[in-house]
C-alpha cells in the first residue's frame, strides 16, 4: 500500500507531465501560463486544506497574489521563504505575459527567476540544458513539486 501523500504527489507529477509533456517543445508563454496554473492550484489547495468550512469563503474571488499571501500567513515557516518568493516572482512573470503585448522587463525577470534556482542548487542545475525555455521548465517543475510536497504539512 502506497502512502496517500506520496500517491498524491505522484498524481500531481503525472498531471504536470500531462499538461506539459517533456518531449514536446513548448513556447515560453505556454510553459509559464500552464505551469503557473498548476502551481496556483496547489497553493489554493494549501489554503483550502486549512479551512473548516470551504463553502463559507470563495477563494476564486481572490487574485493569485492574495491567495499566496494568505497561504504564506497560514503556513509561515513550514514552507521556506524562497518557495514563497519563487512563486511571487513566477506570478509577476505570468502577469507580464498575460497582460502585456510587449514588456521589456520580462527577459530580465526570467533570468533572475532561473538564477534563484541555479544559486540554490548548482549541482543539480548543471544537468539542465542551457536554453531559457528548458531552464524555465525545470524551475517551474521544481516549484510545482515543492508545493505538491507541502500540501501534506499538518
């Protein structure tokens, strides 16, 4: 019998793979938008997991940034600061893509986002290919996996 939290994490990884299959090359926008949606769903699940009565409050009415702040307030140090900051930075990148046709700050933001992961785990990151989409895909997948893991914090 598989531990339910491990089974749920594996399901989450498979779902990520279904929406962003590894062998297919995705445009940068698709990587960010779909990856962000999957991570956002995990952050919302973190908040809902602490609700005693889910129907009493509609999280769907809140912006992602509000839900992220609410989740951070609830979980605090149980989830590392860098994880919250990574999600906030990804949300800024996502908003730039979703709300602007042209944004000169997008490329530097993506480079900074990727650099955060490189700095924290240079040994693992050396196996990631050099292209920006592949590096970004790795970072988003890593962040998604972190939130899958934290969903089972009591």
